[in-house]
C-alpha cells in the first residue's frame, strides 16, 4: 500500500521507537517531565525564542497561539486558504471570539500590501485588527514557500500597527530545507510559531508552540482549559527530539521525490495542470473527462491512497514512509492508468 494522503500517515522508525522507550518521564502538568521540558527548550532555541509548550496537535498549538494573542472583540487577518480558517472547525471564533478577514494571496501567501489594505481603521464600527497569521509552507497552496522579504515586510507592518504576528509552521522545516533563510531569522519575526512534529518529521503525535516567556506562560493556562495538559507524555516528546536530530536533513529526499512525481504527471494525458512543486506536496488537476472519485477509486484498487483537494484536484504528499521503490510503483500505476 502506498499512502500519499498526508505526511501524517508515517509510523515511528525502529530507531525512533527505541529512543522513545528510553525516555525519562514525569508528570508534565506538574512541569516534571524532563523529556517534554527538553523538547520545549530545544524547539524554542532552534528558532531563537524564549519558551515552548508541547501540545497534542497542530490545531491546538495554532488555536492556543491565536488565543494568547487575541483580546476580543477583534479580528485576525489570514489567507483564504489558511489551515487556521479552513481546517480547524471554526476554532478562531469559537475559542478566541475573533472575526476572520480572509485575503486572496498567491497560493496561500500574503504580501504586506495585501495585509495593509485589510487593517481596519480606528472606528468603533469595525472590529479591531489584532493579529496577522501566515502559513509556511502553505498546504492548500501546494506546499508553497514564503520569500523572506514578504515575511519580513508583513512583520514590520504588523509592528507599526500594533498587531501580533503568528506563524502556522506545521511544515516550517520543509520551507527551511529549500529557502535561503534560517530558523532564527524566522523566529525573530514572529510572536508565536506553531511547529508540527507529526508531519514531515515523522512523529506519531505532537506539536510545539513557541514564543516569549510571557506568551507561553499564558499558553500553559489555556492548554489546561483546552484539556491539552498531558501527564507522562515525555515518550511522545522523545520522538520529537529524535526527529529534530535525525529527520530534518532528510526532508530534501521527500522534496526530490515530489518533483519526480510532478515530472511523471507532466507526461500524462489525463492530467490538465500541476501546481509548481516546491516541497513535499503535489497538487494536480484532472482533465474534464476523468471523474475525480472514479480516479481515486481506481488508484485505491491499485494500492495507492490519495485525497481529493478541490474540484478535479488531487493531492499527493511525500513522506518518510514513501521510498524510491514506492515511487517506481507509483510511476508504473500512473502510466498504466486506464479509465
Ligand atoms: C496539519 C496541519 C496543521 C495541524 O494539524 P493537526 O492535525 O491538528 O496536527 C496545522 N496547519 C497546517 C498547515 C497543517 O497542514
């Protein structure tokens, strides 16, 4: 079975599991789990931030990050494709009491010009603009990477207007693998960053929210209210420590395989269009004569799982458990495909 539905489908490697078994643990609600404390500090220091907090999911780190920065009533600005808006169940209004202003960026990426026009004037009729949230890489943008200049210009604009700046960095290491900027440069721009360990890094569970001591102290209270205070979860944090040490450099292999998939798709008569492949996500459009569900059904019969990503759109995501052998098998199946 070749599973390209998401980079979350990976299982821990034998080495990761062995490392998890050896973890020292304690009750994290009492701040006594050495593995969780180590992971939080390690993640924060990679990005040059003061503190971190380990959570069960990236949805929780995004939602806590936004709640920490919000002061309702008010408004957050993000791209219309953003995970925080599209895939978190309306959590921004439910948890933080903010309205959301959606912008149309370029494959999920905003610019300072776009954001600037969206900041509300100081007028009691208007919700007070409080936060700008960006996503790097952008999932629905096909794994697109932000240029540093745009991240920085938005950060300056946010500062000048008294706005907080949140990064959904579920796949920030995929971006850093290809981009010409560093984790510390990214860290210097944002108030809060959500980093997922369960995506390309191959952990079974977990995300870390990083920021200032003050913001993360507030995040600890909110995590408890959200029911995200875990106990001896250091076994899971250990997986993330292992992944930060061993699974970051290999992300370029996932990106190479994604580019190879794009080349294969390029030669197929039932593929109309392919989004530029920048990282580990391949989004492509089927021609009109091929029904999306029929295509996915046939692929599944051939042992290949993928997801629909919009009208006539299919997404493939490469990951730790997708090998060169799998790539060869995928190539054969795609080339032999008949309706
Ligand atoms: C996966 C993902 C998240 C977090 O998802 P969880 O399943 O809650 O861990 C957040 N943002 C983006 C862009 C993602 O792809």
